[in-house]
């Protein structure tokens, strides 16, 4: 089977699109909640599994997007985990701060948000720019994070400029499911192009390696096999920087592995957490 054919098996379908666009209405076992955190009305898409003894999972979205594209993954994980998908300040259905946050300020906001929910020692999965935020959260607030999943972690030094990342995005776009387009357009509309552009500038200026070297929790590095934003050389470097990290590559899918291969991503997270002792 060709790489394109392999990718098609896990592509986003109409059911996933409806689930992604449903908030704030309940759908797929997910509901919407808002809490005031640091003066910002912060929206969260939440799936609860009453009585589960498994660690809660926090999903952190990437640049320009929101909880929406992570909804199919959240619904899959909510079968046996409590799952939380907050919208970062200025994105999705959350309120917008007066300034644009970098990875560290988003991480500090998430730490305060976790405190508001009384959560600690959670498994944090960050995708793309969200992986930068998740790594910053684990480095700056280690008590909040019991395990870490870095999915499609950008900031490859070989393309660490807005133009470098945009060029790679143009290579990635034809490899992604077309049904992701309406989700992306809605998210960019909510955030506004100016916030998206400034966040991109801050993301590419962020030295993720400094946070990665401070990690002290079990870590999974997850990428799509056809992801041009996380090429093999950067994948390998991430594995060297993070001590004892487990590395999983999902064949046939590109950068949005968490959406295009939500079932495979959920299975990888479950396998990763099975032997892990969340502190």
C-alpha cells in the first residue's frame, strides 16, 4: 500500500468533524466548562470517566487552533480516563488576554488552571506548539505533571523562523485530511490573524531544548511518519535530548497525527501510561 493509501485509513471523517465543531453542545461524551483563571474566562472541553483509577489526561492544542481538532482524540481517551482539553488564552472559546502569550506564559496559565481544578500529577499531551507549552509546564511546574507526551513537537533549529515553519506547513498541508480545513478556518477566525502571527513569532523564538533538558518525568515522543515539520533528524535529536524518552512514529500520517490517527494516538498513550507510575 502506498503511503497516501496508508494515511487514508486514519483520516478525519464526517463524524469526527461534527464532534470537533460541536462545542459548547455536549457530544461524544464531551462537555464544555468555563473557569475564571488569572482573570481570563478559560474554556475547557471535558470528558469524565467516573471511578477511573487511571491518571487524568490534559491535551494542549497547537498554534492557531483550539480544542476542536483534539476532540476525536479526547473522546477516544475518555473511555478510560478523565480528559481535559482547555483552550489556551486567546484561542477557541477562551477569553483573550491583553498581550500575546509565549510558551512559558501559557504554561503558567495552565498551572493556575490545574490548580483551579485541583489537579496534579496529570499526563500532559501537547501537540505542535502545544508540545512547547507542555514541556514548559513540566519544566516550570514539575509537581503538576506526572507524565508527558510530546506530539509533533516543532521548533527544529533547522527551520526556527516564521518563514521556515510556514514553508514546512505548506509541504504538510496537502498531506492532511481536507475535513480539517473548516476546523482550522474557524479557529483562526476565533483567534484572529494578528494573534496567530505573533504566537508563531514567539513559538519560533522559543528554545524548547532548555525546557526538555529539565524534564524529570516519563516522556513519550510521538510523531507522524510523513510529518515535514518534525523530520527524522529532529525526531532523533528530541530522543537524544530527553533522557529515557520513548519514541513512537505512526506511519502514513503527517503533522496532525493526533487528529488523522486519533485511535492510534490514543492507543500509544494508553500503552505509555500502562507501566508508568504517575507521581
